[in-house]
C-alpha cells in the first residue's frame, strides 16, 4: 500500500482549530473533498499527582460515559503504581486551563493484561477501551527480539481475544463512537517489529493502512523513501558511528530530509504513536504522533530522557495525522500538521490516549508532561475536550 500526502494547514487560535482536509478518493475514478473538520477546545480537566502523573509508557485512556468513569493507564514504578487509575469525571472546566477542575483517583486496578512472548522482557498496556460494559486493555512488548504476529485484547473479567496482526505495529485501539474498535497505531517501539508510520487493521486481520520500518538508508536512489510516513523536515540524524562534524548520516534512527522531486521533505524518525486513534462517523481516521525535532541522537535518551531521541523535551512536537477511506477499503493520507496547544503554538507534550466524548462530535485527548519540564515522572497531566 502506498500513501501519498496532500499537505494541508492547521489554523490555530486560542480555542479553535480548523483542519481542512484535501484528499483524493479513488472510488469511481473521481475526486471528492471530504468536509472540513472544525475542532473547538471546549475545556478540560487536570489529573492530580502522583498516580496519573507518572511516566505513562504507552498511555491509554477510556471513558464510560454511562457512569462518567474515567480510566487512565499509569506506569509509575517510582511511586509504586503500575495499573489503571479510576476517576469520577465531573463536568469539564471551561475557559483558561487555570479554571479546569483537578480530578483525583478514587480507585486503582492492578494489571490484568498478560505477557506471552518469551522472546521479550514482558508486556505493557498500550491502550484502554470501554466496550460491552467492560474495560479492555491491549498490549505491546518490551524489547522483543522476535516479535509476535498476534495482538491480545483482554478485559478485566478475563475475556480474552487474539487477533492475527503484529503486536508491535498494531497494538493499540482505533475506536468507533458507541463501541467497537479496530487495531492501530504504528510508530517506534523497543526491540523489533516497529512500523514507521500510522497503521490500521480490522479485526479480521486485514491491514487497511501501513508503512515499513526505517532501514539504514532510503536506498542509493531513494527507492525506499516513500515506504516510511512523511513528516516535516525539522530534524536531522546524528549517527554515533561517525566523528563529530561528520555524523549527519542516515541510519536506523532517522534519515536526513531531502528533495526527491517534490521539495524538501522529512520522513518518520523513530516517532511514537501512543495516542491510539479515532475513526469518525465520516470515516476519517485521526491519530496524534510525537515527533522529535532538531538533532536526533540515540544517546539523547540517556541525557534528556526523550523517547524520540531529541536533545530536550522542548524539542518534542505532537502532530495530527488524518486519513480517509480510499473507496477500496484502504486508507489514504489526507493531511498532517502540528497539533496546537492552547496558545496556538505546536504542542510539545505527547498525547498518550484518546476517546470519544459523550456525543459523536466530541473527543478527549490525554496530554502529559503538561506542567513541568523535568523528566516525565513527577509531572501532571490534563484532559482536553474538543468538539468537531
């Protein structure tokens, strides 16, 4: 499957974002313009320390709107908390973020997901879903030397479902409003099996959207350039195999931006997709990856703690990717751009989870590392509620 991008523009104000989608639908050999998605920030909530303010390794959230119960995955071993925090969800605060309510957990659920890959260092929760009156978790593996080609979804009551799609590449939820899901979302993961771009597969195992993994180079004639998802050319690799001053050399972590006949472009560079994804009623697919910008160096994770190998957390950028159905069952990249913060600047904090709101035209994003520039433990998080 080949995905071609048609760049759009994210127009941001303090509380309003408009994403204008310009995409070609290949059905019937005709082109159509899907409707614009106008997104307004309605308000939100702050999540209190220390439970959900830990390092959300993969993240994940789910909401049961029938009881207004929020579930957030927590991976904070420094605080002795690994599992799912449970919150009552009051009405959101409106206006500036200082007016948003602070919510605190009322319960904590111990991990119920499982690890079944002996060629890994265990599994972690990558996403949460409320469906069929149950809370479900989907996992990925820590540092698998041999990745597995199945993805496990398991509920708190022990119900277990296994899908025939690779876990490292598809181990998260793409959620439908009102219940149901497909599997997503790609991005860099530890060990083997990463896919460098957003992904989507249905529950029968049919891949609807995928890319390849970064090779050491895009090839002598850039023949592998379009096998990896596009991004802005706001980064460059620092290859530790070469001396300083001569180290801007392609390798498995990142490729140098280049012009392959369409102007200067970038390609994914060990970027993460921890947000999960949403499939809108009009068929649009949204996810929110985390990019590293500037000098990307494998050694940065030891100094900055950056999961995307940036020199500091200030150099993180959250993006939004929007795909639309192509008429044949696959998905076509319509637009990508930076996702704005409340001031209209590119958001540097990662989105660790998403879900629909109480109506089909509303959705929630879990934004982490929101109030601090220290490493991701000892920080707070916030939930943002948007309306399309």
